[in-house]
C-alpha cells in the first residue's frame, strides 16, 4: 500500500491556551468608594512563530488600561495563544490565516479571561468589542506596499 501525500489546503487547531496574564489594581479599595466613570484604552497585537514546517503558534496580546475620574483603576495584559496546523497554503493565504483568521479564533478566549479577571478584581465586567482582524491585516498589507 503506497502512502498518499495530501496536497489540499488543511487547517486544524492543535491547542488553545493562556500563555500569560497580568492584572494590577493600584488604587483599590479606595477607588470603589468613588463614582465609577470608566475610560478604557485597548492595545491589541498579534505575533506568530513557525514551530515546524506546518505548525504555528499565534499569540494575541491584549492590554486594557482603565481609569476612572483620572485615576488608574486597573491594568490587565493577556497573551492568549494557540497552536495551529496550516498545510499546503499559498503564502498570501498562510499570512491571512496567521494574522487574521487565527486571532479571530483566539479573541473570544481572551475576552472571557479579561472579563473574568476584571470581575474577580471587584470591577464591572469588561466586555471587549469584536475586532475586525481581516481589516487590520488588509491595512497592514496596504501600508507595507507604500514602504
């Protein structure tokens, strides 16, 4: 019996995991006795690393900083990661998968971890809005062509 080589594009999730999480609430408990007027700043980044020819780690990093009445309420940073098998994809499609599709898979896990951590810290849940990673990747490609 001969071994058949698969040539069709293939995608699989091997593992999704929390790589790192950090939470600080420097002005608790005093901030709880003040009026809650939150202002939240978000920073979102993605990185990927080839683990072997067809296996990639993708890390979605989200940093949320909340202030209320000009005072720091909390800072949370999370690195939500996944290991994905990506086989037989043209480079353009591979890059789209690594920079948009995989981060879209990771975002709900990061969103849940952030909400849970903020709630455990005594604050109302922080629910992240959806992120259009496809648009962000398209903008990244557009900016690369200008350079």
